[in-house]
C-alpha cells in the first residue's frame, strides 16, 4: 500500500472508536446490517450469515478482531475473498474519501491492531488507520484453532 | 439420436461457422496468426469427435483438412487463395454432412474421395497430379465460386440452418452466465416473497390474486429449468468409456467386460468435464495394470474375461465414483520398493504402515510400476497427476487393494453449486438443512415405534427392530435444548457410509426444500459441522449439516477399524464384560463380534474345500468336515476364504468372515429380544455399534448338521436323556418370569426344578444351574451346564433347553474340556 498513488479512494468508517479506511476498490457495496443468522460452532469473530440480494455473506465482526466490545450492528462492507462473499461489520460508515500520503505507522500500534498491519493516513487533520480489508478474513481463519 | 450426437451436431455447426470466419481473417491478414491455432484445434476436435461417433466421411474430410492446414501453418507467409478455398469447401462439406446427420440421425452414404484428393493436392505431388488429371480442383472451385465467403454458407447446396429441428440445436453457454441467471432467478423469488409479505401486511389475501399465483408458478418453472441447465446425468461421463475399454483391451489382447452403474446420478456439467480425463486414465490403468493376462487369470481360477466396474452414487452433496477391477491387486511390494527408491519413504516409515497405507503410496509422483511401458499407460502420467486433478476439484481419491481380488479406486467429489433435496429442521432460532439423500426415515419421538435407551454417555434408541446410536442436534451444535424432554420432537434416521445408521433428534422438522448449495468459506468449513450454505425462499441463510462429518465425530465410524492387532484380554465375567473377536461377514456389513471363548482359531479355507450340499455349506478342515454357518457365500475371486473356527467344546462350526477386526472387551449394552436372528445384543465399540453374535445359537443351529468322525463318535456313545433331572434356577430378584415361566417350562420338560435366590444355596454339584441377574430376563442369563458357562438371552428357550438336555450326557465324553470335573 506504500505504493498507493496520490488521491486514491477509501471507505472511511469506524471500528470501536478508531477511524479506519479501507481501499474503496475492494469494497463492493456498503449495506445496512440486518437479520444476521448465527452459526453454531463458529469462531467468535464470525457473527453469522447474512443474505444480501441472494448473495450469502459470512459476517465478520471487525470490532471483535481488534478486541473492542461489540458495538451496534450498523453497516456491512461487502468484499469477496477467494470467491467467497464476506460482510465486514462496522459500527459506522462515514464517507468515501480521497486519502493522500498513506505511509507506514511511525510506531507500533496496539497489539490488537498490529495483526491487521495498518498504515497511517491523515484525513482532515485526524489520523486514520488504513487497512487492507482482506486481513479481516485471514485473521479469524488463522486463529480458528484457538477460537473454535 | 442420443444427446451426445445431438451435442456434436450443434457444436460442429457452430464451430464450422466460427472457423470459416477465422480462416478468412487469417487469409486477409497472414501476419496475424492468432486465430490459426483455434482453427487447427477445431478441425482436430471435429475429427476426433466424428471418429468417436463413427462418422467416417466427416472424419476423412476433417483429417485431410487438418493435413492441409498443418502445411499451411508451417509455411511462412500467406496461404494461397486456392488452399483456403479448398479448406472452406471442406468446412462446407462437413456442415452439409452434419445437417444431414441432424435430420437423418446418421451420415448419408457418399464418396468424398475427390474432395480429399483436392484437399491434399496442395501438399502431395501425387495427389496434385491426380487432381489435375481428374480436374478435381477447378471443379470444386467452380462449383462454389463464392467459396471465399463460405461463412455465408446458407446458399448453394446446403440446408438452411432454419431447417434444423429446434430440439437438435444447442448453444454453448459459459457457466458464469448460468450462475448469473441462477442467482437472478433466486433474487426474483426473494422479491416475489417480499411482495407477498407486503400484500399480506396490508390485509390482502395473496391467493386471491390470480396474476400473482400465475407469476409464482412461472417463476418456479423458470427456476427448475435454470437449475437443470447445469446438471447432466453421469451418462455423459460414461458414454465414451465402453469404446475406450474395448480399444484398450484390444490393444493389450485382454478380454474385458465393463459394467457401468449409476449413470442416472446427476452431476454438475463442469465436473463431468473435469472428471473425464482422470476417469479415462484410471480405466486404462485398471485394464493395463489391474487385470492380469488371460493365462494368469486362468492359473488363479478366475474367469478369463476380466471385469471392470464403474459405479457412481450420491452421498449427501458428494458424488462417489468407484472404478474397480477384479485383477490381482496392487503389487504392494513393488510399490513400496519404488517409493523407497524415489526417496519418498524410508524403511522405518514402511514398518509402521499397514497394507492400506502402502497402497496409498501409488499416489506419489514417479511411481509407475508397469513392467513395460505399454503405449496405453505408463507414459509418465501417474496417479499423482490424477490425484492432483481430483483434489483441485475439492475431491478425494482413495484406493483399496486386495491381493488376488483387485483394486478399487474411489473418487469422492463434491457437487457444489448443485441443487439438493433437503429437509429443513429447526434448532435454536434457526433452520438447518439435512440432505435428503442421507435420510432413511423421519418420525416423531412420541411414535410407538421408538423406544429410548439412554445408556451411559452414548445414547441408544430402538426403532422397531433396529438399535441405533442417538444424538441430539442441540448437543452437536452446542445450543441449549429448545423443548423439554418428551415434547413433540422428531427423530431423523440417517444413513452413514457403509450401511450403519444413527438417529438424530431434532426439536422440529419444517419442510422439504430444493436448495441451491453454495460452497462454504474456509473459515466455516473448518468448523466441521457444515458442508454448504444455502439461501431458501424465505431469504434466511441456512447451513447444510455435514452428516458424514457429524457421524464421524459424534457416532464414530464402524468402518475405521480394520487392522488386526490382537491383544491378550483376560475374560472377566463379573461386570458382564467379556472378550470378543470382531469381524465382518461381508465387506460393508456392520461389524459383528463372537465371544473369544468360542473362537478356536482363524483359518483360510481353499475354495475347493468348501462345498454346498443339501442346502448347507460344508468345509473340509484338517481332514474333518465341518458345517459352515451360512446359507450361501458371496462371490469371491480369491482362492481362499477366511473363516473363524468356533467351538464350544463339542460342537464346531466355521463362521465366514471376510474381515477380521480386533479382540476387544465388550459388554452387551442391549440384550434385545427382537434384534433379529442370531444376535444376542448390541454393544458400542469406540462409539460404533457392534452386533454381538449369538455364538451358541450359531453352534446350535449349524454345529450339528454335519459332523466329523470325531464328533460323530461322541454322539454314538450318547445315552438317551431320561428321568427327572435336578436343575437349579438362581433368581436374586425373585421375579415373576422365573417363577411363572421358566419353572413351569422346565418342569414340563421333565426337570426337577429348584428355585433359589442365591448361588450359594445351590447344593448339588454338576446339575445345570440357570442364574439370572437382578434384572431378570432383561439381561443375559448364565447357564452352567457340563462345566461350561453359557451366557445367553433369556428368550432363547430352544437353545437353553438343548444345552440343558444334552449337557449331562455330553459331559462325560468330553475328556479334553477343562472344568469337566463339575459334571455329575
């Protein structure tokens, strides 16, 4: 992401109290999160299944992954990883914005965020963590043995 | 005309149009050779397919056109106009013939030699001369002056495409387009449901809208059409196999019969294509390496004609395709040697491997064990490639080999993105789907047929005459129980691989549905409870339960145990546990067990020592004729049969057992009185059901029918039973059964019966003693007679009587039996 050209579009949203930006190109849609069906036996980071326009999405609780309490189920960002649809559960979606100068973090983030390998950008004077949305899918999978 | 030929017609017509266009494009711009390979491939395909359908005219023309194209391709620069025209004429001829096939169902008779000579004229001088002499070339070109525009080929002598009956035409559609169509139709169904819900919420009765009903029906019809578009019966995969087998068998000089089973099983079209090559390869292997030569078969007493079977069945949302031969089995030693030579395994690895693991080594790269490279197989494409191809499809390949009996390869491939018929069940606040294919029966727990036997940790349930392991869906899913016990819950009797079954208890059964199964993302697959996702009409996502996985985890699979690892287990009678030997009488049957106390040894009996006489089976063992406890024996290609020699001291019987398991300690969990003939109960072994064989019953019903000279002699010395004999019954519970049933029966039979409550009170040595446990007839009773202790179900009165009657006379003659001192 360090190669990111100036002025790429990002989806600015909130996980816990942190402002996070996903590269907008990977986000297919943002929808209101409704009627999520639980999956017995699934790792805690997997909230359940949702159906959006006859597409089945595995809903990943982003707040849980960064050790934040479950917030209100606000929105889902829909992404596709290896042909499977996922919904990233976000408390709030702010806007699609242009971000400039996405750069590595100057210091190590909190451990909860570390595994997402965030980058840093500045939006209207506020720091924003820039995260590759796919990472939210990899992590619960890698931690599955512990979680399940 | 069958589907395949129809497909060929459609494809060929399409392709001929397309390649004609490509060819003209290449002629126009010789530098751009991008279309050339496509033209070449197409002509080659037409040649191959027409060969397959036995259409010699098309094959010959395509072959000649291919040769000409090959020359044109290898020449640098532009093709000559005449050559291109010739190829186009050939394409037209193929079109024309294909049209004729589509109407007549067969290639019309005719002579294409002039066309072929003209095609080859450009490359072969001889042919050119012949062509010029015969004037073939100008002839053809004159006949079709517009040949250069042959893709506009509806004029001239050809049938217009519109004349082709509709049913015979087909269109090739990318699968993605079908998927899109399918998901679009699913969306429509959801939208329809939404409209219905809104109408209802406004107090309108949906059923009153005829138009709405009509729309629903149409939508249903469209959806089923779309679903069918992806699915094809395995017939399509099977179609080329007989021909291939014939051809390969001819080349190798072997006689082979191929039998194909399960051609009606439906599978995703995509999978048919992906499976074709692995299947062909495995069949070639089976004929080439699997089946022995006719002389070798004759030597081992097999039919000269080898047998190869391809069978398919659907298990849940997977398809199992097995390819079996009745050859000599894998050369395990050679495979091990190769694997070691190739550096895949070390000798210490081998030591710990059983035969099955060793057989799996054939899937390692570079392990062709063919003695000679036979043109058919052994061309460097090994089973490793086959396995890689199957695994790429999300499938598994397994191999089972039996020396002298053949090899079975099983492909286990998913049928993802296919429609399955499923039963929706409720648990918690949601629904789960169970594939209909694994369900035997659905019943209410309150049904009369159901009897609960919650024993120990593993539940058992009896349904009519079957005792099945029993689990609750909530337990499996880790959900709180939805309803109190005894409420109107349902039992779903599920089949498990290998014939075993179990009962899944669910809070509620909802509905049958046709579900479109979508693959699970890896994170959900790893849970191990689910096999797919689905979105039914109500728009609520539904998980499909992986019944095989659940059975494996919660029930255990009876098919897992196979290795023979005998352990010395002391027989202990105090807690009702005893040493049993597990075995199977046929492959695929549930495990059974016989008491170790009755097992003398395990023998392999040569087939020519087994005879059927007078409706009974007899085996010659150690110069003695012994009865075989079976009505008939399954077909086998082996030269011997494995049998367990059972004896209780004075009766001996041979019990056929194709597979010997293990010596285990078992306790009859359920002494069922109606489990079926020949069993005294069921036990659980590693969570799997084992049928406990009533070995005494087997000995009693078969052991005497044919007797060897040794046994015969004993019978000759028998004294007839007579007089009132003393007999003790020990019944600690003082139950009614002993007093009101057993005592009168035995008294009537001429015994002097004493009923006591404690074994200590038995005062006469040697008289038969029947001991009941405190559970009365519900548990096995113990019969001590003639120094032998029999445990038997109380219901088996005839056996009981027989032992009691015969024991006193038999005992004195049985000098070799231990414990005979107790007899009178």
